[in-house]
């Protein structure tokens, strides 16, 4: 059985782009749709048995009609080709108010053949070209959906998170009890697992969101645990496999070094839990590159523009069609010497670029070696009077008294 696992599409992320005059669509929306097209093409060409999406179809809880249309076109290509599609609800898919529909609920409402949508924990048995597969769904659940105010009014934030963790763990265990051990089984969850790497180097720890421990989700009843919510693809456990597919396309510079794509999972034949061989391979999807170029200009630099242009030239092959961030660090007195038009022209092959200047300003050092920014007005007056040889100590004290009164009047407005 071949299963394609992906997540966190986030259609609607349109920063770092512009409108394509030929299509009328934002170019960044086209980036995300192109990535989804590559996934759909792969599924069709390789006769995938099930496409499993683990949440966050859109960036916004209220996607535009265009975003919904384009997403539905891709899902329709899969479904009409006989490939079942399972759509899990993520936190970005949930409505802001009770009673409102989720962003992917329309597929269920229209009873679209081969498309299954889950917005609550359930067990689904889905027929595929290679037999039936069981999916235990764990969509993103708000605290308000699981806990009443009465339950939480005397609890600390940490205690509330612990209670949420216990409830979600019990939900997984209860649904696992309903599984037929003779059929392949998958846990599909949009959830935060503590210790997951969220960026290129940093690790996610328990904080504002409720989190599950790895042991909570790595239940032995499942052949494969498919996760969504974290944008960096990663394998948290090999046995059973606990896998974040990550996002299909880079959202911002925080994901510049992350490889994007999806997982192809194969579940072999076998009867009973733990007797089926499972393999999973990451398939990269080439997307929009994000590039940061640093240019540091020294105070003695006679040609600051040339220095910046050299930094760009050294990365010229990477600039083309990339989202570029040029970070220039320079002294304040040189800022006016930069030829902005020349710099912008050097970046014209980029898909989008932004220029950030870090201006180094020297603090004015006065009054006993202290910067003016670091001394109070009264202390400044005192230091000034002490430096004047023609002001007697008695007159200095008198002037300080008057000065103190003036300063207080200015500060209080009286």
C-alpha cells in the first residue's frame, strides 16, 4: 500500500511577491500551487493508493474564493483519478466562531467521492486500490472544545496544558482500541509534539500551545504516525514511525535552509500489529529560494556602493528568481554615499528583494566620559557646572536648585 503524506500547505501566504500580469494571481500563491501540482503529478504517476493531508490547507481561516477554487482543482484531480484523499483539519482551518464551517468542510457537504474530511477524532476505514486502511484522526482541538471554564478557573497555565495533554492522550488510546489489528492503521494528527525542531536549528518546547510527549503519539497500535503543524520535515521515531511531513513551500526567511517536500510511505503485507513492514522516504519539492546577502561597510571604505555590489556579485547565480534580503551594515556618516539605484539594479533578476540598512551611530561622549544618552539632565547640569572654573561652589549649588525645579516642572507639566 502506497500512501503519500503531506501537510501545512498554507495557501494564501502571498508576501515576498507580486501579481502575475498574465494570470492575475499573486506569484507567491502560484509558488504554493506549483508545489502542490508536483505532489499531485507524483501521486498520479506512481499510482499512490491514498493521499493523506495532515492539516492547514490555508493561511487564513477565511480563504478567498480563488484560493478555495485552486485547492479544489488539485484535490479533484486526485479524487476523479480514483485516489482517495484524506483531509485533516489544522489550527488554521478552524473558524473563529462556534457554528461556522471549517475551510475544507465543503468537500463533506457536497459528498465529493473519494474525499474524506475529519474535524473531530474518529476512526475511518478507507478502501484503496491495495485494500482497506484505518485512519485514526486527531485534528487540531481548541482548549474550549475540551475544557469548560469551570474545569480551568483555578488551574495554572501549565496545569491546563497538562490536562489537555492527558485528554488528547486518552483520545488516542481510546480510538486505538477500536482498530482491527488485521488491517493497516495510521494515526493522522495535527498536533505539537514537544522537542520537535521548528526551524533550521531551534527546538520547540512546551509553551503557549498544548503539546504532546512523543510517547503519547507513538502508540504501538499504529503502523505509521503522520503529523502536521511543524513546518520542518523530521522523523521523531523509527518504530513506530512518527513523522512530520513539514510544509510544501517555504513561507519566510526562517525556513530558508529547510528542505521542502512530502513523504511516500509503503506498508507491506502482514497480519497483526507490528508484523507489517513499513518504509517511508522523503521526496523533496524544489520551491522558491530565500537568500540573505550580508554587506558590511567599514568607516574607512571610500567606495561603499562598490562593496555592496561585490557582495551581490559573489552570490549572483543564487539571486536569480530568489526572494532576496540584502542586509547592509554601515556607519551613519557613509549612508548618504550609497547609490541605491545601482544596488537595486544589481538585484533586478531576483523574484523579490528587500534592502535593510543597519546604521551604526556613534554615541556622543561628553561629561566625564559618559554618553549624553546615558546621563540624566540634572547630572548633566552638575557635570557642566563642575567643569566651569568661573562658577563658585555656592553659585553652582544655587543654579542646581533652580535647574532641579525647572526639570521637575518640565517633566510634570506643571
